[in-house]
C-alpha cells in the first residue's frame, strides 16, 4: 500500500490482493515478484508467495487477501489515480469472485478517485463484468446480494448496500487495462478488451515491458468476420509504453515505442511513454571490441514479416561491420540515465487529453504495408476455410475475397500478388485524396 509512488502514470498503489503467477515472457523480470521474494519476503502480505529458483524468486501462484488495506481509498479524500493490485493481478486464477466484489464495491463508493486496473487475464475480467452487467440490468436481487452485500461489509454500514445500487454502471472512475509485451500477446488479449469497451468501460493498454512491435489494428479474434472480410478492431482508449528496468532487463528497440506513438497520434489515442528502462543511448563511443553490456537494434528499414526490426544483446562495442544497414547501438545504462524522452519529447498523455498531431499520408501507407505483411499470411488458411476453398493447394489462392479497405475485389490471386495489390490499392487511394493529413 503506498499513498505516493514513483510509477509515472499513477499517484498511488493499492494492494488488497498480492501474489500472482507467471503467464508470459513479460512476467520474467516482474518487479513485484522480485520484491516479494527479497526485501518483502517476511512481510505478512508477501510471505510464502514466491519460491527460490536459479533465476531468482518466482511466483508460486498463491494469492493473498489483505483486508487491512481494503478500505484505504475510502479514507483518502483528495482525488488520486490509484493503481489497483500493483503487486498482483485482480483477476488471477486463485482470486475468488467474493474478493473482487469487495474491491469493486470500494471503487464504486470512492468516485473522487480514478482506479487503474491492469490484468494479464482479460478473458476473466470480461466474464466477470459481463455477469455484473447482466445482474445490474436484469437481476437486481443478485446484484444486491453480491455487490450490495460487499459494500455493506467493507463500510460496516447497511446504507452502503442501497447507495451502490444507485451508482451508474459501468463505473466512469474505473479504467480497465490489459498488458501486452508483443504482438502475439496483444493479438490474443485485446479482443476481450474490445468487448468491455462495447459494454461502456474505458479500456487501455500497458505495453510494458515492450519486447516486440505492436500493431494496434491486428488482433487475433477479429481479423476475419463471418462475411470473410477484414474487420478493424477497436483501439485502446489510452496506451502506456515503456522498456524494462533492472539488472536483467531486456533491451527495447527504439522503433517499437515510436511506432506505437505514431499509431496513437493517427488515431487520436492518448500516449504515455513511461521510460526507456535500463537500456539507452551509450554514455560515450568506445573502441571496437571494448567489452560491456551493449545491444544492436537493427534498422527498421527493410523490415518484414520474416525479418522484423529486432534487437540483440552483444558483449562488446560493435565493429563497423555490425552497424551495416544503420543499426542503433544501445547500452545498459540504468533507468535514470536512460530517461523517458522519446525523440526529445516527454509523452504524458492521459484519457481526455487533446490528441497528438497525426502524421502524413505516406506514413499511413507504411503502416498499412506493415499491417498487410503481418495479417495476410495469418488470414490465409482462415479465409480459405470460410470460402470453402481447398487449403491444401500450395499457392494459396483467394477465391473472390473482398478486402476491407476499399471496393476492389481480388480473386483468384496468389498470396504474394494479393499483398502487392493491396499495397498498391491503398497507396493510390491515399495519394488521390490530395491531403497530406489524411
């Protein structure tokens, strides 16, 4: 529990639940996991939640309810942004619904605060809030039994049970987020957030630690609709991005946060760049071969689906041949030295802020080409099956597939030709508009 925090995008942390489990690569160097197994390992709220391993403390999967902190936000009168369960996951597998009911009751009874919920389990969050919506709209008795009872228990006042039923739902002071470190995790998690957005919740993305590029329009469940057309997904309403910090931090390619920033600018989505993390610009040039913790970030020019912009750690200052193609050199300098300026600008966007300036039409074309390279091969067999075509044919022809970005129909076309046709079509469309802001 901390009224005050060094986390750049919030004012305070609230930990009514602690403990978690490792679910994806972004969890490897989790700061909460390391703290629970080191400095806080004897604290009653953390004791026994981790086990030792060769890589350091690792979550056991056990979760713990901390009732002594449950009503803290109700005592804070000054409005704050509060990061909920910063040292756990509100929707972790072992967390019973009864605990979540009490936490949502507190958030509902503290409208002066903004609560920032973040989970790597958006499917459970979706299920929970769909049930909440069903009860609120169609089963008032069940809503009262669960959230009304929770409000009365937390406050010790029966009046709270009635008060919570008069509060508008979904809660406008609760922001629901999911974290994704790369495209695979984003594509699998964001569709659940789209469903929450449709219910009226504000949804956001934490791309931290950012371990790969993320194209916000590419998600796993909504690439193809029942009409075999590409459907654009709903974007996050806020994006936070940052690199990994700590002694074992993995480097972030500079292109990845820039691409996220640019996508947000184009779509009018607030963007918050939290930090570069432990890796930043070298403190000074060294002679070739000088030992140290360095990384090479390959130039994004010429990157493709098969050879994306990548970054690799090296144990010496690079030689000239290593820089062929315009690679960027990074050094493990620490979070403070690396800072949080992205191309000289500190990005502190929050929901409700004025939008950033969009980019030029040519930049849109480049993003679309990246979208096609990322999406078309993945849609290949799916579109085949939807159209009843034979997926065993080696060339992979699309029979009459109409893409979702214009009126032209392609078919039958082999996959490489389809990609070229789609790129040419959108490029011509943007140029024909004659407006560089489009």
